[in-house]
């Protein structure tokens, strides 16, 4: 009986304890700090859009603009491999906001040498003394490394046109593993009645001319699948003009289109 009574009392006390628990919100009490949201990033040098590197405020949104100074180092060469948009060395978190951005613009200086370089950003100080750099005594989040992957000369994103009045086709990719043989992701540039992308391989002859070797277009019936062609490259603008011959069709019609770096 005593054991049963003891068990009941323990059970009741546990129930009361559970029922009496309240969830208390965990409040950030500081110290406030700024840091990079991520620690690394990577892109090929042919990526043409500005890259936003995010710096965030841990704590309440500031009641005035906060300026944060930073340094730039690494193996990548400023002005050759990249440039920084806006005010170099300072990023601003605006009043009432939690994030500021360093804008990095990659420079496509592809030279068929495949390697990588790093840009290292380090947060140094803020113009508000109560806000520290990085989290904790170790300063977690105070550095950010962006890796720039070299691309082949013709690698990148293009816009395709087949004539003055054709509808441009965007986001056409050219990729290569050896900077000699390339894969074009789509040559169906306002050519056929369907919109499905058609890919092909081509070879850089290293004299501003291209060869589209004879190959089979997988999306065509077998009796009409053979294509081949040629191309030329403008070495200054990197524009490409390609001509594809439909070998198995009557009279072997040719399709010419232009690829413009995006």
C-alpha cells in the first residue's frame, strides 16, 4: 500500500510539473554583432550578373545606418578577375534593416587555362562601437571566401537569335571539359514549331572558326537525324555565328543563328 501511495504521489507531482511548465521565449540579449551570412561562395568567371555577398546584423534592426569596413585579399586579381561595385571597403546596413551587401562583379578573361582564384573579404570594424565584428571571441563569420573558377574561352551563357525579327532565346549554355570540344545546350532558335531545346557538340579550331562534326540529333527520327556544320567567332565580342546543315533532309537545308554572350 505504501509503495502504491508513493507511486501515485510521484505520478501526480510529475503531472503537476508538466502542466505547470511554461515556454519562455529565448531573447537575444547581445552583444550585437555583424557577420557574413555564409562563409564561402563559388562561380565560373563567365557568370555575368553581379553577385551579392550578404552581411547581416545579429540583434535589433539599427535605428541609423551602420557602416562596416572590410578588407579584400586573396589570389584573384582585382580589375582582372573581378571588380567591386559601389564603395570599395565599406558595406552599409541601412536603418531599420538587417542586411547589407557587398557586390562582386566577375570579369570573364577566360584563356583556356582551367584553374581557380579566391577573393577573401574580412570584416574589420563598424562605425557603431557597441556592435562587434563576428560572433563571440573567435569572431565567427568575419571572413568570406569567394572562389572564381576559370572558364573556357567560349564557355558561358548566351542569347540566341536567328534573324532580325526572330524571338531571342535566353539562357543558352556553352560548356566544356577541355576547352576544345564544347556542348551547346540549344540550337533550336526560332527554327522549329516546337520549343524543346536541341543540343550539339562543336570543336574550337583555335583560329576563330568552329567545326560542328557530323552527329545524330537524338530528338529527330533516325532517318532525319544527321547534322553537321561550321561556325565563326568574333574574338573581340565573343559573338558566335553557327550554321547547321540538316544532312538527311532533301536539299540539305542550312540554319544560321547568332549567339551573343549574356
